[in-house]
């Protein structure tokens, strides 16, 4: 019942928010988000640290087609549920100073998206997974279309078409697996696992391509990334946070849950090409980030580099890679939301986010400079920050797969430091100018958001064991089952 409640409560909150008008909308949205986070903490308190699926619910949905409302939580999905429920209240708190038109609709869409995201992370039925996958696209489409920036209609339509095309390929792959399930046809995850492993290497390769495309677009992996920079830049800050902090994790989670265990021979056949594309994306996006003049666009490209490393670690398929991916998904979600919030603070006060117009903010607000620096250091994976743990494990995993690929993937550390430290220098250091001289103090909610994120960055960096312990049994079981 805990799992079902985690899905239903955001839906109920979304329906309630539609009926509320005025200034109370944001406060009620914040309360609802905190309650949802409390439910996930309760689930954590009841969770047994083993590889089994827990809090399982399985009800016949479309019985004639073998489709069930089958949900449950293991260590892998629990971490992503915790990430989702932790970040949504932070995103809402970060938007307190933003005056969105029709806020009841805006925050209702946020909760609809949260419902779908959690559904993706807990689904144990292939058709149900696909339904939640598609449902997550609808709210963010309208958030970007209605509250986005210039040229938002064209950019949002491109994003929608890219994602929908990938989803249709995944659906074709799932239907093919469904047709090959042993006995009575079923979309149950274990039945799809058996169906996939029962295919020969050629057919597993076809399934790999179909399903991988959907995940590669969502992550995104080079060269399927072209929708991302424009969408991140145009979307409202809360929408960008939902996209970068949580939604792209659908793709990396999908690789772990719905690709590697389904077609292991397909991974052997095509996995090397997929890793090469992931590593290429790391270097390419990092180099493009260095050339950017727009701070928000720079972070968009840096996100491609970070998730490229996550994908490479997953596809290397060893315990270190999967554990590193889990750690880095959490870290990236926290760090990227902090960076986009910092950009939003700067833009609200100065009306600018290009480096040439900024500078010297440290002189007028040293407190903001310190908080910004902590988030930045987490992003460049400084030891004792959260980014270091996942990045070290991922590079170790890729090295075990191929030292040469690890050498190129490791460039993310160097290039990331280059563009992040240069951006900090351009924005925070130097002489104050007419635009930044009146930057002003941080509001209380801005301080709270940045303080929470910085605390998470430092705490997870110093002591990551409690979170890694959650996913480790499920990761070991996954690797052992497939390698056997």
C-alpha cells in the first residue's frame, strides 16, 4: 500500500491545487510536497536492506492482455523515489519568488509529473511502465509551452516529437517481448526478462536498439541530445529543474531495469557502440560548454557530459558501474538543481545570465558566493563532495571495461573544472559593474534552498555509505543473475 500511496498522493494533490486560487496555492503545494517526502521516508524506515522487491501491489488491470497494475520497490527504485520526493519540495520552495501566471495549474502539473515519475520508478509491468513514461511527458510539455521563454512553441514541439518517437520504438520492443513471453502472454517484468533472454543474439540486438533509443533520447546520449540545450534554456526554472534533476533519470533507470536484464546478448552486441557514443558525448558536450556565453546553456551542456558518464558506467555492466550510477544520479540531481537555482537568482536580480554582463557579485554578497562555490565544487567532483563518489566509481567501471575509453571519459573531470571555474570567475569575481552593484541580499527561502543543497552535497560526500547500502543488494543480484 505504501507504493500505491506514493503514486496516488501527488495525483490527489494535483487535483486539489486546481481548485485553489490566490496566494495559498504555493503554500499548499509546499505542504503537499513535504507530506509526499515524509511518505517516502516512512517507506525507507520500513525497508529491509536486501535485494527483494518490497511494498509490492499486483492487481489485474486488463486481464485479457496480461496487463497488471504491478508496482513495488527495491533498493534501486527506492533511491530514485527518495530523490524525486526530496527535490520536488526544494523546487517548489525555489519558485516562491517567481510569479507564474495561473499558479494553480502550474503546480498541479508539477505534481502530475511527480506522480508519473514515481510510477516509472516503481512499475513492475512493462505496459504500466510505458504508460507512466508517456504520462511524465504531458505535464512538462505544457509547463514548457505555457511558461517557457522565447520561441518556446517550436522548441517544445521538437522536444515532444523526439521523446514520442523514442517512446514508440520502446513500445514496439515491449510488444515484441510480450509476444514471446512463455505460456500466457504477459507484460510482467519477470516474464519480459525470460522472453528477452530466450531470444537469439540477433533478435536481442533488435530489441536493444529499439529500447535503447528511447532511453538515449531521454538521458540524452550523443547524438540524440539536440533537443536538450534549447529545452533547458527555454523552460521556466522549475521546469528545467524537473527535467534535469529528475526526468532524465528515467532514461538511466530504464537502462538498469528495462534493458540490461532483458537483452544481455544484445548488450554484448551493441553495448560497445553505446558506450562509445556516451563517452563521445562527454567530451563533445564538455568542449561545447567551454565555448558558451550563456550560463544556463553552459549548465545544459554540462548535464549532457555528466549523464554521458552515468550511461557509460551502466553499460560497462559491473557492480562499480551500477553503484556509481546510482550515486551519481543522486548527486547530479542535487547539484544541477542548485546550479539552475543559482542562475535563476542571478537573472532575477540582474536581468542577465551572459558572462560578459556579470562580475563582482562576491563583493556585494559574499554569502551567496560561498554557497555557489560549494554547489560548484560538488559539480566538478571535488573529493569530500557528493559528485566525487559516483564519478570515481563510474570511471573505475569504465576503466575495467576499457582503459582507453576511461581515459577519454576522465576528461570530464578536467574539462568540467575548466568551464565551471571559469564561469564562477566571470560571474562572482572581478570588479562590480553597474548591473551587479545592486545585487542585494538573499531572501530567506533562497538561503534555505541553498543551505539544504549544500548540506546534502557535503554530507553525502563525506559519508555516502547509508545511501549506497540501500541499492547494493539489488545491484549485486542484478549483476549476478545476468552474468550467470
